[in-house]
C-alpha cells in the first residue's frame, strides 16, 4: 500500500428530481443558504462538509447519494482501490477549479467517490 490515506468523507452528492423542493428542504435541514445555486447544481457548505444536489442525477446518472472521500493523490488511491477489488465507474476527471473526481464500485456494487483538490 502507498501512503495515500484519506482525509475523510467531506462531500456527499444527492440526486434530486425537484431541485427547488430539495433546495428548500436542505436549506431548512442545514440552517444555511446554498453557497452554489444554479440550475444544474446546488451546493451547501456547513460543518466542514459539502452537500450537493444534482438534478436528475446529472450526467453521471446517479441514482443514490454518493459519498466522496477526499484524498491527497487521486491517481494513487484509484490504483490502490482497484488493485484491492474496486471497479472504475467514472475515471478521474476535472470538474472545474482544479478539482479532480472519480467514482468506483466496491465488490457489492456500492458507488464510492474520490475527490482531490489541487
């Protein structure tokens, strides 16, 4: 194994069917307004976590929430988890601002996210 420990789960994305209704409910739940508020993504930063709302599951076709493990080296962690039995679902790609993400499935088909901020 490499020294590519995680920094914990700090980002969770939720697919939503009604963005306006979800935004209202998550604003009430979290007690803060969204910091990112657009037609394709609404994001909240609170208590050291980022909670994102993705209309229709976005281009990645999310069907359930995905927790993103923050890592210092996404390529190393991706290699490590695939060697241990994970399957790449979505390869490493930049989603803007130098943020790199990837998703894998574990042996039971659960989707896990990896995230690296540059």
